[in-house]
């Protein structure tokens, strides 16, 4: 479905009943990244998965930025009449989750931060973003997809599930260039979220794919160590999109966390 939020339309899936979970996808994905979680968790939870502006079925509309994405999520919770949700953000979705916490902490019941980092881009990373922006503008989304595919899944998935790699690549190639460029600028210019970590007072689970080649393990450990009482879990045999590479393991870890923090019986 499409839902009107902050003057634009966002694509969104809203499935199941129970404690609300809000899923925030990474770059350059869309809400379909969460299909294994929607099917696996919607029997016990209400799963809400939007396309961020510029991705999937959402409008491609300025301004782009972590704060704007976060305000869109808060607006979406209003539109779907949800007070508070467990927010599950992967990679760029984690950057958005930090912004959501800074701006709308009262909407966050708990956090699951997947394959993400708190630090801002350093100069080298900022230069790589600018290169990718130039690539997107000159050669389109397919070229960005090709440039990003190597690190997107882990070694085990590349060897054992090449069809998943092809499916992800095809999906990326359909992303509107303006949405990609907006998100690349938003990531390049995002603030350092390290000072945010110690302010997080809700139950938090940090999940790392063992073979993640995009966000090094030490960055993920820093996120976990910085948040009071956060839990840390590693999914073996999975890379940057561990939720689709090993969906059963991912869903089991999230279900245990939800049960322990009281969202599900
Ligand atoms: C993502 O998966 O969202 C991106 O790879 C994150 C990033 O490039 O910093």
C-alpha cells in the first residue's frame, strides 16, 4: 500500500497483529529486504516496513537526510496509529534509527541495530560516496548496483546462494537515480552518532553478520559497548544482509530479544 506522510507517499507493508515492529531498510534496498521477517514474525507481531523516500514505491522527493527519513518514520507511525514501535534498522537503516531516537525517542520502544555503525564517514568514505554519486549520475543505478554487490553478502552466501546475489542486484538496478543520490549525500553528510549511544535508554540488541565486509566487526562492537546494557549477537555464515542470508537464525535471535524485553509472550 501507499501511505501519505509529510506531503509525499511512502510505500509500506503493514502485516500481522501484536507488538508493532518498524523495519528500516539499508542502502540501496527497499522494504522487500524484510520479506523473510514479515513472513516469519507477523504471526506474533505487527510488522510495518516502509520504503524510505526515494526507494521502492515511495515518492522521490527532496529533502533527503537522516533527519528527514526519521521524521517520515514518525509521520508513518502517526498515519498507522502506532504510539511506539520496536525499531529494527539495518546499516543505513541504523543511521536513520539513531536520528529517530534523537528526534522522536518517545516513539521507540526498543532497538535492534543490524550491521551498522555509529561513526560518521571519514574523509576517505566521503570521497567514495562522491565517486558513487558521480557514477550514479553518469551510468545509472545498475552501475551502482555492480559497484556495491561484492560486499553486500558474505562469502558463504556468494558460494552457496548465487541466486540471492542476482536477485538483490536486479532489485538495486531498479532504484531511481535521484533516490540513490539523495541517500548517498545523506550518508556522506550524516552526523557522528557516537554521542547518541550513551543516551539510549531502551532495550537494545546489536546484530552483526559474521562475514560483513561493509561494516567491520569492531564498529559494531563499539555500537554495542556504547549503549547501556545492549546485547550483542553474531550470525555465523552471513554477511551484510544477514537477515536475508540466514533468515531463520535472524528471526530466532530477534524473537528471543522481543520475548525477553516483553514485546511478545
Ligand atoms: C547500507 O547497507 O545501508 C550501506 O552499505 C551503508 C553504508 O554504505 O554506509
